[in-house]
């Protein structure tokens, strides 16, 4: 099921160190310059409640079993949908979300080994069936992505074994292959400016946003 609202819903996904958050900031600057009404949010952490959940989830000292981790993500998502995403979509806003349900499938499903049917059911409950119109995967080899991160700043997930990160990346690629109509894949190992140009072109081709391909003022 996919719900229809006046606004547009785009999600950005990727393994650790893929650079999607930086690219999202650059994209938002361009959207502001052309007067495109949009919001940038993140999963987890898009609400006041979510920011508390995010601190728990990413704190290296937090000890969580896989099911508790999954349920925290879903709790954050339910609040995020109700408080931020759906109201913005109802107002006709372009919503750009840094991670969403596919992160849970990649991290908790492919990497943690939690049952995919369970994750799918919980995602459905938390989101009310809301799917993004477009999902952009910032793809990078696990070793290269992790090498971009500052050694002293690794959070709880970034500190997982390299085999965990390999499973996350492979999971993303399989998800994208299954639904090519929704997914687009960007090679995020390239120069930042090249990735940004491709990112804008993907959105332009999907939504025909005037001025999106122009140079940032």
C-alpha cells in the first residue's frame, strides 16, 4: 500500500560513511535558492522524542538486544510519521528524510538477522503504509565508507564488525534491485560535486523541479 498526499516524499539511504547527510545539506541549500518548499528530517531523530531515542541507539555504551533495538527504531518512526512527515506531506511540502524503513531492513534484517516478515509488519504499523516516492541509495564499499569516519567519533553501529557492514551494504543493493522503480543508486565514492550533480539530476528527472540543476548562488 502507498498513501497519496499533495507533497513529495524522498528518502536517502546508505551504509556508514556514504556521505548522504552532507549531500542532503547541499541539496537543501539549492532547494532554498530556487524557492522550493521542503523540509529535511532524519530517522531516527526527527522529533524531540526521536532525538532521545537516537542518543540511546547510537551511544557506544548502550547495551541492546536486537529486538529492543528494532522496537526503538519503530517507536521513533511512528512518532516521526505522526508529528513531522505526514503533516508536511499534507501541506504539499517536499520531505527529504535521511534514512527510513529500508535502513531497518538493511541493518536489523540483513545484518542482525531479524525476521523480515516481522520487520515488514512493524514498519507497516509504524508508518501506516507510507512509502517514499523515491529512495536514493548512496553506495560505497564498506571499508571505504568507514575510513571516512573520524576514529574517535564512531557510534555504536559504526563500531560493529566489518562483516556487519558488508551485510548492510549487500542488503541495500538487494532491496534496490527488487524495486528499481522506487530506487536510484549513486556511487558515492566519487567527488562530492559529482555526486551532488547526479543527486540533483535524479530529483529533477523525477519531479521536474525548475532551477534544480542550476549552480548554487
